[in-house]
C-alpha cells in the first residue's frame, strides 16, 4: 500500500478545496451573485453550485494526480473509471441546478456513469449489475442529505473514513485513494459549510460524494479476500443516507404526497422541529453515521461477528419509526363551514346591527342645517354659521 502517495493526495485535496472554497466565497460576495433583488447577501451560502464545484475539482484533481503518479498501485484503471463516472454525475448535478432536468434523464445518466465505473473495475456481469444498482441507490440517497448546514459533509466524511479503514485492512492502494481524497476534501469544505454556512454543496457535490462513496465500496467489495464479510459490512456504512431516504418515502406515502416532490420531511427537518440546533443536527447525524461505520469496519476486519452488522439497520429502522411521529407537514387551514349533524339545533342567527343614524340635511352650500329649536317651531332657511 502506497501510504505516502495516498497521504499526499489527501493533503492536496484538502488544500485545493479550502483555497477554491475561499476564493468562490470572496468572488461571489464582491460580484453580488446569488443575491435576491433588493435583499442583502445570505449568510447561509452565496452561490450553491459553485460551492459544490470546489469539492469536485479538489478531490478529482488530487485523486487523478495521485493515480497518475502511482499512488493507486495496480488499481489505476479502476480509479480512472470511478473518476470518470463521478465527473459525469457532478456535471449532471451542475446542469440540474442551472436548468432542472427530469427524473428519467437523471437516472439514465447516473446508470450510465455507474456502468462505466463498473466496467473499468473489471467486475463480473452479475456482480456488475448489482454494483450498478447499489451505486445509483446510494448516489441518490446522499443527494437527498443536502438539507442542512454541514449535514452532507459530516456524514460523507465519516463514511469515507470507514471505507478508508476497510481498504487499509487489506493494504490495497487503489480502493483507498479515492476515499482518502474525499475525506480530506470534505473536511476542507466543512470549514466553509459549517453553520452558518458560507457556501453549500448543492446537487453537484452531493451526487459526486454519493457516487464516489458507493463506487469505492463496490471496488473494495470486489477486491476483498474471501474471508472478509464484505457483503455484510460495507452496506452498513451507508446506513444514515438510506435511513433518510426510507423516512422520506414512508412519510410521503403515508401523507399521500408525491414521492418526488421536495418537502421538509427529512431527518434534519424533524430534528429541527424538536428544537435541535443546526450544528446539533450535523453532530447527531455524524454520531449516527460513526456508530454504523465503526460496527461495519469491525465486522469487515473480522473483529465482530457478521451477525452484528444487523445492529445499525435495525437501530436505524427504529429511529425512522420514531421520527415518523414528528409532524412534518403543516395542515392547510379549513375555510369551509361544517354541516351540522342530523338532529342538532340550528345555531342562533347573529343579532342584526343597529341601523345607522341618518345623515343631517345639508344646504346647497354643503353645510348641515340647524336642528329645530326645542319649542318645536321650524327653522326654515337657517343654516349653521360655523367655519
């Protein structure tokens, strides 16, 4: 395992991401890009799509340079395929932010990118089909995590650390290069994405992160020795992202809402409804992911029995059931009147308003006439002498 080459690639990814993120933030603030008409610049992120591009460029450039210099060892071809597929989905996310694309087109592009990565990784046909399905599923699940400051970067960094540990157990440079670069790049991005976020990942970095993590897991699984319980350990690393997707689908199904329509029904939204702060939400998700990653890594290393890999999914399922009890949708106000039940007396009619007093008569000049004197004699032709 080329430890020095992997460390150098990670340091390069960290440096490039931090520098680019800082430059994007300053440039956007100076030019006023991302401001609403007549509003001041938002502290929560100035340019969403450019923020995500910093992760893509930093991680992609560092990993490509490391692979070209031999840091990937004999897995350079597989790393090239992963980078090519990740670049395709990142470009897809960038285009989607500028001009929203349909779901069938996005799924087709993601499937093509996953197929390219799997073919260059040299997997068997059956394993390749399963890997493509897994990559598309996890990529889309991580794309849904960008709902709060620091959430995606925290969960992605913890998951990348678990994949790096699994690759280090086998001493393989190829599967370890991309997780190491992604871990460093997300840490550098988190410096600007922590609450209050100055930039956001957007669809570009979200899809890129999910694709790199899923395809790296498939590559580690394909290169794992037979004695490793990779089939049980590696899926556990994506527990948080899959739990969030399951929560969203179940919640919208129960509420008879469109499954593909955005809404405030993710894990982050529900934690905020029970008074968890934005940084606290990122910490909770990081701890949740850390517990799953720790168990999965220990199962992969043979320290724990493979049956214990069921603990994170079962715990996450219980957490999803508990989160479903937190209301996520605000009921619209009822404007119609309810019809009374049979036999119920009709409500009393509201009292009629008192008739308004008649306006006093006015002269042709527009002045009010003087009321009759108390004696009852008419005051014909007499007007009020008030200015």
